[in-house]
C-alpha cells in the first residue's frame, strides 16, 4: 500500500507540473476550466495509487472502496478509487488466481475450503480415507474393555485428534467417537481423584459398567467424553457430498464405514490434499489407482 501511495504521489506531482507548464493543452484546459484552486492534487493520486496497490494484492473491491472512503472522508474520491480498484483486480486476476491471503493459506497449509470452488471429480470416500490399503488399521478404542494403560499408551504413541470407539477390535462396529483432549483430561482427572485407579483399571464408555471380577481394580467411566453420534459416511459416498459436508457444517473429520464397520477417517486436511492432487491429474485418476 505504501508503494502504491508513493507511485501515486510521484504521478500526481508529474501531472501537476504538466498542468503548470502546459495550461493551454486541450485536456487540461477543459478539465481545469471550472476548478477553484489547484487543478491537480497529488494527495488524491497518492490515495488512488494506494487503493490500486491494495486492491491488486488483496483482490478486494467494494469493501476496499468503503475503507478508503472512511479514511479520506471525500465523497468526490469514490469514483476514481472504484475505477482504480476494479482495474487493479482485473489486471491481478489476469496474472494469477487469488490474492495474498489465499497465497498465505496455501503456503501455511491451513485447512481452508473455499465455498466458491466446486468439486467436479468422481472419487469416492474410500479413495481419500486413511489408512490406505496396505497400511495399519485405524487406531480405535473399545467401548468397555480398554485399560487405562492402553489408553495412555495410545495417547503417547499417536498424534490423532480423536479416536473411534468400537464394540470390539474384531467386528469394529462403530459405537461413538472420543476426542483426544477430552480423553486425556478424563484419564488425568480419574487418577488424581481416585488413587485406587491403576493401569489395569478398565475405562468404559457405556451407560453401565461392564461386569468384572470382584478383585478387579476399580472401573473408570469415560462416557461423558463420548460423542454418541459422530458424522459418518459409507465408503461409496461421492467425495463431492463429503466436501459439501465439510464446507457447510464446519467439520474437522468424518468417519468412513462399510456395513457399519469403521474402515477409515477423512480429515479436512485430507480433503484439501486430495483436491490439490486431483487438480493436477485427470478426474478418474484416483478411481483407477494411478495415485
């Protein structure tokens, strides 16, 4: 913006000198005929140059004109600012898509999905979900058989934001979802409040405690951390529908199931990475295993 203001100021000074040295020039004579005071104001050129530079960098239009109007307070400056901002946006779009904010989002890999862009590919949820084929299965916890030690080890050895809760590790039928932060706090609180809780104590997410032997260590209820209705899609759900869910519902992750069994998870970063890959490949690249 400062560079644009400097260039505009220099241009204004140059125009001012032209008017002073060539007042009989037809354009200057017509334009300055009814003008009271100086015909050319370098300050106006500076403001227009600043608006043009900011418009080209950010690709803003109406909001930028409103901001510049509030800064100057001059109603007569709106028209030249509008023309400068619109022209700078057109020229900027001709050289590249998106402004400086879009570039920062892409460089910093922020999980942002643009609502204006359409997902026009034929991939399915199973093509994006992790883990992929030949990778270890998804990290889950059981609803009433995981020990405190197993849960703490899972938190230490993984960096996932949450874990699906399943009936058991064999059938992998989805029971709910627990977030990492809430699970960690619940485990720390349970150990702090009850010193009888040990590593072999069972943590359960069900309404009722599981039946155990009398001599078994005390049980720990973790039900208050459970999300009983996590959003899930089947493995054959089109990615177009999944992307719309992320955009409109503001989701962080979606569980992927096959016949009620948890097979994977899709995060917002997975969606963005998939879109970037698909932009460089054919629409059916994922479906035919070329990735």
